[in-house]
């Protein structure tokens, strides 16, 4: 059997000569290794010299050290990004008159299921449209009647049970305008009683339009929302012939009091990023905007208003952009119509939900861009009630137009005054007074 050569072992059949040749080869290999070490050492020294020498102006490549000394930290993180401008945006909705007639609170009494002997549940009034307001940061409403613990009463001197306020809070409304022609209906006692109610409102609820001082910036609430501040001021044409009550702890400002209105609007402009002026004005049941309204809106804009919201006519009126003296574009909605009531004319049952975005851009140094009012839209609303149980205005409640049907309209008692009341009629009213660029019928 042949002896096999195994790596790592000598072959026992080798002659002395072959063993001698192997030693000679080993010697040559060692010599080669030494030579390589000498060359590598020389190359390393040259590299060190090149790395410490001044950079060549000839543009040739230079050798770099394989690694930095252990004492020099190596950072792998990217540079911090530069701060960028930040957009601040508030989504705002506004609806018209929340006018609580006896039919509304009588229906609320019939819905009450609490443990007390009597009470009110107004939630049904807002339930059909409640979902709409979930998408907005601010939900504004004109609270046409006083809310207090005083006995409930209806036209011409209104007082509304406090349960109405809670239902409105639950529906998502968080800003309430209180300055209107019914503010003095219960004289000084009514102002005191309604203030007691509003003082118990949850955090985040804004009410405004009553002032202890009409000549300065006091009594102007400022709402903080999404990094933006919004100031609210309100005025009214009249108070149904009732003069300012003796001893009233707070009062309204009339639209005839130009100096007081200007003082409030200019003060609001200094207090906040945005100024919303609401005004209860002009002719009931008229779709036509008067020159008085246009002139007053222009004054509000020049004094610092960014948005003007009108109420009182109980029917919808147009909206438009006006330009202030300093070049700002100011949105004016002359009348939002009714939101909830038990009024009896077809057009009094049609209102609008006005929506828009308030937008500012804030630079890293805190500089704010001019305010922009964007995405202005108008969504029609409809108040439905029926006749049953001997009650002509049973269960008043408000729907968004897209949810309202001709079947609902067919049993509406207002059909007795206008047999065409229905979706087509409502749409025609809105198209007559709301520019097409703003109107949203279905979505």
C-alpha cells in the first residue's frame, strides 16, 4: 500500500535530498516575508508624511489615515434640520338664531324622562344635525333668548330653561352671542339670572355681548384655539323698545353707539390674532341687505374685524368679501337666518351653517403671516316640526338639508301656507341669496 501524503505531515518515503529542498524553499519564503514587511513599513512612513504635509495645489488625490486616533470622537449623526414655518388652522362653524318659543320648551317637557316631577330634555332638537358640528373647532350660535332659572316664558319676553343650555353644549356649540333684541326682556333681574347660568358653563364655553363698561376693552373674551387667539365682540340694533334697565349689572352696546363699537373692535384687534364681530341688525323677514348694513360692515372691517356675522332677520341674506382700508379681505355674512325656532313662515325655517378656516403661518422667529379666511362654505339647515296631539308645532328640530326629505316636508304644517315647501323650494331660496361658489347642498 502506498503511503498517502497528508497536509501538515511529512512523507516518510521522502529522500534526504527532497527534505533539503523543502528547507531551502522555506528559507526563500521567509526572505520574501521580510522583504514585504520592509516595503510595507516604508509605504506606511510615506503615507504618514503625505498626511502631515500641506495639501497639494495640483488637485491630486491624497492618502487618508485608516482611522482617527482613539481620542478623536467620530460623529455619525446628521446635522439638525432648520426650523420650518408652522401653519395654524382653526375650523369654524356658525349658525343663526336659537329662538326658543313655548312650543320648543313644551316639547322638551314631553321628552323629559328624569326622576324629578317635571323637567326638560332639549336634546331631540339638535340630534339630527349634531354630527355636523363634530368636525369643527369652534361652533358659534346666536342665543336669541335668555337662559336662566327664572320661569320659562315665550314671545314677546323670552326666558328659556337652563336645560336648553346643556343640550346646546352637548350638541357641540361652544361660542354663544348674547346681544340681541331680547336681551332686556326680563330687565335687570333677567341679566343677573342669565349671568348666573353662564357662570356655571363648562370650561371652554364662550359667551359674550354683555358689558360692564362700554368705552374700553373690558368684557372681550379671547379664545385660544390651535395656537391662535380669537376675540369676540357683539352689538344689537335695539332691545324691542326696552331701555337699559336700571341696576342692570351688564348692558348691551347699540349699533347707534359708534364710539363704543369702535372702541371695542379696536381693542379686540389689539388683543387677538382674529376678531369676530357679531351684530343683530336691520329688517326682520327680509332677504334684502340694507345700505345701513353694508356701511356698518365696512366700519367694522376698518376698525379691525376679520369676520362679521349677522343675525336678526330670521331669514338668510347674502354673504360677501369686503376690503378694509388696510387691504384685508373681510368675510361678511349679513344674516344666517334661524337655526331653531317655532316660527311659522316657510323662509323662517331655512337657515345656513356657515363654515370657514382661519389660517396663519408662524415663522420660527414667531412672526405671524396676515390672517387668511379660507374654504368658506354654506350648508343649508331646515327646521322641522309636525302637528299631532293637538300641538301645531310639535317636536321642533333642525336637519342639515342633505338629510331632509320631501316626505318630511309633506307633513310639515307650514305646507298650509306654502304647498310647495320641500327640497326644491329650499334649494331655490338658498340659490337666490347665496353665491354659488359658497353653497354646498349635498356632500
